């Protein structure tokens, strides 16, 4: 995903979030008498309340809905933020500095500049330096991709001391 596309998606999510919250609040806008049929209102025993009691109940309900909506909205924002961070690690210099641990799909046959490495989490990385290891064959080995300085990432295959400089391409 390109940075400009990510920016557009994040902006759209932040702009639309209040719209969704407002829509959720509209579901219970007005008082209970307007929201319920006459039969439902009577079956709930609400017809026995005074005007003041009904107004207090309506105010309480609106407050609960507003708080629940605000909580759900904040939770959705955080979940969306975390999803963006997880999906885009390696493309951008943000989020966790912890290494990415996964398994290579298929057979590993050593390092070589320009080689692509597909991980079991769907990420694809390409080697950008001249690091090499020849004569190695490992089926679906575990790997660790650790961030370095200036948005540089290094791939290390379990059991090998050599690591290769890589960049995420997918």
C-alpha cells in the first residue's frame, strides 16, 4: 500500500467515524414514547410513569447511549489504528520496534540480492544488499525481521548467523 493511499484511508476513517456515531445515536433519539409502539409502551409499564419520571428515564437512556457510542467509537478507532500498524509494518517507520517473527513459505535456498521472501503472514520482502549464503536448503524455516536505523530492516533465518538487508514489497 502506498503512503498516499494509506493517508486517504486514515483520513476517511477519521472523517466518517463521527457520522457513524451520530447514526448510532439516531436509533434511540427522542423519547421512549416515540421509539415504542403504544402496545410496547404499555406492556413495559411505562404508561404508569409521571411526565417527570418519563423525562428522567429518557434523559438517563440518552446518556447511556451517548456514553456507549463514545466508548464504541474510541474502541473502533484504536482497533483500526492497530490494524493499520500491523498490516503496514515494514512499509513505514511507525508502530512497534519489535521484530517480526514468522516462517518462510516454501524452501529457503540462501540469500541473494533481489531475491523475494514470502512469509506465512502474507508479507513479501525483497533482499536489497549483497549478503549471501550458498548451499543452504531449509524447508519453511523460522525467520526474524528486525528493524534497524533509518527504516532499514534485516532478515535472519533460524540457524544462520548471516542476516540480509530487506525491504517490504507486499
